[in-house]
């Protein structure tokens, strides 16, 4: 019986005929910041700007070996898996159908079509991914195609383990600590199994977005469970339920070694890496770097590898990312202000602002009473402590206000 480690190494060799190993780069900025040797495994530099090409390539290779007659493949994805699938279909010259939700951004549709060319047909079905997935699987059964799962498949897991093979080869050793992002678990399961089977002494840390903590939920219940609600902002890792095959490899993980990254904080990490290092990462790609502050005492003096899983970032989202980063850092707040309807009231309010306070939004909502009007106001500042001083000045000046920055319901409708 072939060992998983040997199979992963064989899969990696097969991949060299399609794309080069992604670089393992020592990052001087992060290394100096944390007093460690921090390496980035740059999966954002693969041909499709994510590691997903690995699992898709290996699973399609295995299927074609066992069923040479197989010429039709189907997948359901609105992101990186679709692009890896499309690239692989074109490489093998087989026909693929990609099912995507109707709400998929045009940029992702165009990129998938570009990678697949004439070998891929895109079908937009369903408002939600669950509807898309069901339609894809039903269609797959009807036409006798092979469904290529995004993560919950032994061959996909084996393909993602090629990341571990490359890390070991490029580093010439194994790291003291390895940080892995977790969505459906394909990457983390494959890399963990590879190093565990090799007997490597590595301290693993697994990182999930707060709004999609499927591994955390599964470890608590002892089996995969479906999250009742998922924040889809970290779209590359926002999975409602971790895979059964992937969880089989991760069920022994210490829950204390699973870290949760807040979505808005991840935005700050993305902005920092873009501004300081010129590295473009999608939210899921920045997950592991985002938790380095929490691990500062543990990584000091050690060799650490962070897997940056993807860089498929649509720059049209940059204003949203900046906004969320500012809100997390306490540099931007939104208020409902009860403005007195008298001459000079606005001038009096503006006089309360400090030299670094800037009004980013000012909108009358309605005339709530004869003598007062409601105003939605957004304020940016350079020092989070400035808001405490401003709020006190507003209270002393008779300007009633309510901070709605973290009120999700009001923010959704008003901001």
C-alpha cells in the first residue's frame, strides 16, 4: 500500500510538468517585527493565484488514470476552486462545466473563463451556493460526468499536500511552527497528514475566520457540523461545514491550536501587507499572518512558515477593506446625531471636532421632531482616543448621539 507521504511526493512531481513550485520567501519585515524567521509560502503566486490548482490537478489526474474514458468533469464554485478546475481542464483537454451562483461577480466569471478557454462552460444557477451545488451534482449524475469536489475528496487532499512537499524541499528542513488557513480543510488536512506521517516535529497552528469557524465547531462536537450562519467576507475560507474526509485528518487537533481571526482585523492585515510589502492577498490569503500578533511570544526565535493561500483580490473591494480596517482599529465611527434645529447648531458641532477629526459622511435622515433632526455622520480620526474626548464634548454641548459602528443591523441599512 502506498503511503500518503509517497503519494503526495509523486503528485508533486507530476505537477512540475504543469507549473513550478511556488516560492518560499523569508520575509524581512515580519521577521524583524516578531524576532523570528518568518517565511511565506506564496500560494498567491501559483498560475491561478491560489493553491486550489493542486487538488484539482491531482484529482483529475487520478480520475483519468482509473477511468481513461472520462472526458467530462463538473464542479461548483464561485472562487479559487473554479479557476484551478478550469486551468486543469484546459491542460488535459477535457470538457468541464463550472456551476456558479447567479450573484457571482463578473470578474470571477471572466477569470474562470480565461483559464479554461473553450474547454470550460460556465453555468450561473441559484442565488445561494447550496442551490448551485445541488444543481451541479444533479447535472453531473444526468450526463455521467465526474464531480470534482473543492476539498472533501482524498485525491484533492493528497494534491494539496504538495504544499508540504515543497516547503520541506525549499527550506531544506522542517519549520518549528507552521500556520495553516482552514476553510473546508483540504489544505490543512493534506499538509498535516504529510508531516505527521513523516514524523516531523512541527508545532501546527490553524486559523479560521470568526464568521466561518467550521473546524472549531467540529472539534467541539466531535464531528463535522453545519454552522447556522456564515460571514462570507473571507470567501476563500467561509465554509459552513468542514469536510468529513478532511476532519478525519484534523480531529486530533488541540482546540487551543485553532485561532480565530476577526474579519475586520484581517482587512487591516491586508492593507498593511499591500502598503509595506506590496503583497496583494485576498482575505483568506491573509488569515495566517493576521494572527501573528497573538503568537508573538510563541514564534520569537523560531523558524515559522505561513501559508498565504491566495491572492485573487478584486481591487473594487479595496474601499470596503479600508473601511473595515479603520473601523476595527477604532479610527472611524458612525453616529446617529440628534441635531438641534436652530441657527448656528451645525457650526457649534463642528467646533467640537479636533484637528485630526474628519467628517467622511454627513446625511440628514429625517425631521424627527420640530426642534431636532437626525443626522447620520461618519467621522475619521488618527487617534482612537480622540473619540472618547469628542463624545464627551458632544454630551457636554447637548448633542445627543448614538454610536452605531458595531450595530450590524443598523449598519447594514444605513452605512
